[in-house]
């Protein structure tokens, strides 16, 4: 099941320091589609670190939180302007990272 939530997402290809920004278009426990102006910089099978910025209104916590996990690019979609990622661990297993989103 996929949910059509739109959250800010930071993407970093493994081994590189530069971070690209995007917005989630839909999310499931095992993957997501992320719209990003940087879609053309990614290739299928790239390993990527994904950092979700979840607003406090969504989490019910006193401040926004960030969740980080690893994913693999499964599709680069020019028409939709984004990438499809498959999480290496379920979204539930992403780790919380410091800093407000």
C-alpha cells in the first residue's frame, strides 16, 4: 500500500557528499517515488541515502524529525521528474538523525 504524502527529502548518493533535495510523491514501507529537479543525476542501481523531514504536525511530536535510511534507485522517470527508490530496510527501521527538518 502506498500513501500520497508529500514530505521534503534529501538524497545523497553513497560515497558522495553533495546532497540533492526533493519531495516525496508517494511512500510505502519498502519504497517511494521522489520528485526532484536533480533526477537526471541518478542512475538505476545507485545506492542512495534518503533523509525524510517529517513535520511535527504529522508526527505529533513537539518538533519536526528527520529519518535516515539507505535505498537503491529502481527507476529514473523523466516524464514525472523523479526517481523511484527501494529501501534496503523498511521505513520503520530508518534511524532518527539530529536536527530539525
